[in-house]
């Protein structure tokens, strides 16, 4: 591909692709390609000018080589990326807005007044009809007010005022529709399924393969805690499936052979063998869009109150209009009240503020599934952290394997990896990765595995029963023992590591020492959250008292609880809520899902278990806890903006009404000021909350 460098500074360049025309699909392919290049930190592609802006780290040579070797037909993009990118939709709405403004000014310059008046009268029918339909339903809401303002202006022959009101209403509707659709699509894209590998069943064997290899009618096995990657029908097994991401239902449903299952839902308990029916990437996206648009998830309570207040103010505006006319017998002064209402601005500014905040959070790698969760984050007093994978790095590593049965550490690690590869947990991944680095082959050597949430795994290898998991599971639940003569070795296990215990035939076979370092930013993030309004920070972990105490001291939490089970975390959250506090729960594992569901806001770390991400209300996909501080600041700023918008709308429009009644402003001028202020509030509500906060 031939490229020209248009502008360049250190770490950033703007390049031009030499081609006749760039389509939206080509722009999306190029953007995907650039984002995958080594060293590239950020990229933007502008299809109209065929330019790309690239931010990068280090030497630019690798970026330039990548651009030179770029070919559209050589890039493999994920299913659904091009169909659902939103680029064409943005271009379409931009053209609609520009054309609307150009036609407005062109008609004023070149179309005779009489023809403009006729067009205005015809256009007014739509608004008048909507107002009448609202009245017929027994409601006095915003459409009635719009119809009255436009109808009275047309009746008086004031076509310019009627035309201005309809133009500004049209622009407002277009902006609201565009912002809403873009925000919903952005949210749906971040929630869309992204499964890279699946367990395919061929004969009696399970093979871990790329999801792109799966075809319709193939069989895939979904283990407990995993996302169902495709639409299909259950062939074997029985499971409880969480469908909240699609239906909003919090209670899992039972699925048995013959039942249909859907991509994006999660197996909470049990195991399913599924015959794939659909492998396309767009069906999941479309379902999520429908779910978001039909549910009330996007509405915060402040947003709902604003809508209710907007509708409740309409009768008062109409009464004010009639009262002014009765007192003054002046139609112009009465129209001044009718032309100015509070409802348009309230109904436009509030949802745009919320949806824009969701989109802004998305730019900071935080996926928020609805405005009410931002409100809850702003009001939260208590925040509960799981330790492993949350306050610690999501990539723990195996420090050592200590043998207790005479077998080599490598052989014991191979067995452990064979068991752990079935389950999505950071500790399990650490074991599997350690075996992979040592090139230890661990193909299936065991019977069906059973997973006990927050405890461990049990299975049979040959004639031997094998278990791996926590101290509580292995020694207390399974009654395993330390081999005779190994008590001193067991007592001297290094304290600085977390421990996984592997036992065979009720005797300890190995202890796997896992290095699970605290995140460097954890202590600073907790201090920052307190500065932003959080009063109580709690850490809960299944680790021992000694390990938990050390971690709690270093990160600076107010309270900590060790050796807790999933139900203990959920019970603590419920107690805090019962005491009248709003609670945020942050976790990454299957064992965190009950507490994530119970909290006012459940936040999942994206490297964790798929079920945690699906159940959670918010997902943080960046590898830093600082995104939690960013989320809190966005939430606080959103509530501040909503309240500020409310005060401005009431104050400004009240002033316009008083000036109109006093005869200072004509109805057309009042309508112009009112509608212009409404649009400006809408546009301001689309601006960055964090930039505004920093300036303040």
C-alpha cells in the first residue's frame, strides 16, 4: 500500500493512503489492522480524507513497515466487526444534519415566502396530528405543547416562528436519535461475545480449537463458568444457564437435551454438549441491541425523574398560557409562555448526558451496562474488593512445585495442568501456562472432572481419585493427609506464596506455590477512591488469615475478611445494603458472581471468569485499577452535570417566560432562545465529563 506522511511529531503521525476512495468497510479494516500493530497505542481512520492518525511507542520503523505491507484482502477481521462498527451510521447521521441545516438556509435565501409558508403549513400537520393523538390517549405531554405552539403560530400567520420551532425540534430529535443509537451500538459492541477458543467434541474426545474453526452442526462442550459461544441446541448434559445478558433475568434457567441455548449466556452449574446452529457474529450483537433498547437499564432514577417532571410540567405551561391571556388579553404575551417550556430541554439533556457518559467510560476501557449503575457508583459508600486477580495481578505465576509423593515436580505439574485447563480462573491459568512453558504434554488422562465453586476440582486418573484446590477443600472436605515423614516439609512451606494442593488417593502429592503479587497501583487507587467519596473499603479473600492480613496492610483497606466462601461475600454485601449503604463489589472469579449480583453495582475485571463479566453491571478491560477511579470521577461528574442542567433549564426558561410576559421578548424570539438553549444544552451534554472536571 502506497502511503504519504502528511504530518509527524514524536510518537504521532498522520498518513494518507493513496487510493481513489475509501469505503467505511475499508476504514474499519485499516483501523483494526493498525490497532493490532506492535507499538501502536491509538489509531483513528478518516474515510472521507483517506487519512489515518497513529500514536505509537518507540521507533516508527515497525509502524511504517506494517503500513507498507498492508492489504485489505489480507486482514482477517472478527465476525460482525464490519457489519456492526457504526461508521456508516455516523456518516449517515452527519449527512442528515448537514443537509437539514443547508436546506434551512437555502430555503430562506432562494425560496419565495409564499412557498415557504405553504411548506411550513404542510409540515405542521405532523406535529398537530401527534399532539391530537396524545390528547386522545388522555395524556397532556410534550407533543401537546409542541402542537399548541406550532398550531397557534400557523393560525396567527406567523409562519417564520412556526418554521423555526419545527426546524429546531427536528434538529433536536435528530441529535437525540443519533446520540442514543451511537451510544447503544457502542455499548452493544463492548458487550458482544469475544470467545477465541472452544472445546470441540469429536467422537469421545474433547479438543481445544479456535472458535473460527467451528461450523454449523459441530458439537462443542461448555464447562461450568464458561460463556456459551454459539446459538444451538443441547445434545447432552444438564445445566443452569444465566441469561441475564440477553433477557435481564437474574435467575438462571435449567437446560436439558432438546432445549435451545443462546450465544453469550453462561453456564452457572453443570456441563452441556451443544450442537451449533449459528456461527455468525452479528446475531449476538443484534440481540444485545434489542435488549438494551427494550429494557430500562439505561435509565438512572434521576433520568426517570426528569422525564416524569418534564411531562408533569406540560399542563402547568398550558395553564400559564391561558392565565396570562385571561389577565392581559394579549395573545403575544400568552404565546411567550407557550413558546417556552421546560420539558424539551429536560427530556433531551438528561438521556444524552447519561448515554454520553457511558460512551466516555467506554473510551477509558470501562463497559457500563446502564445509566443507573453510574448513578449507583456516584452514590456508593462501600466498595468491596476480591483479592486474587483484582487487588493482585490477573497473571499469577507458578513459583515452584514441591513434591510429597516422590514423583518429579514436572510430572506433578503436568497432572495439575491437565485438571486445571478446564476452568477459567487466574490460578488455573498460571498452572496451565507453567506447564506450557516447560513443554509438558498434558493431553486428557482423566475421567470427567467435577468443579466445586471456590473449593477445587476432583476427578479420577486411572484408578486413583485426584483432587486439587484449597487447603479447606483438600484437607477438611476431602479428608486428605500429609504423607508420613513429610510433616516437616509441609510445615516449612514458604509463606509469601499462595498454595494449591494436589492430592492422589487421599494423600498429598504436591503443593504448587503461586506467586500472586499485589498490583503496584492498588494502594494509590484506594486512596483516590476515598478522596472521591468512598467511605469504606473492604477486602475479602479465600486466602489464609496470614496472607490476607499482609495484603490488607499494604493496600490500606479499612476491613478485611479471610478464608471466605462465595456466600460469605454475598452475605456481607446484603448486610451493608440493609444498613442503608450503596455497595460496589469488584471481582474476577466464578466465586465472586453471587456477590456481584447482590451488590448495587457489580464490577468485573475482564481478565477473569466469563461468568463474572456477564453477570457484572460494569466491566473494566484495562490492565489497571486506575480505571476504577476514572469510573468514579465520570459518575460523580455525570450527577453534577444532570443537577446543573436541571438548575439551568429551570432558571433560563423561567427568565424567558417573565421577559415574554413583560413584553420585552416577542414569541418568535422567545422560541428561538428556548430552542437554541435546548440544543446547546444537548451539545454540552455530549462533551467530555472528565475534561470539564479538570477545567473546574
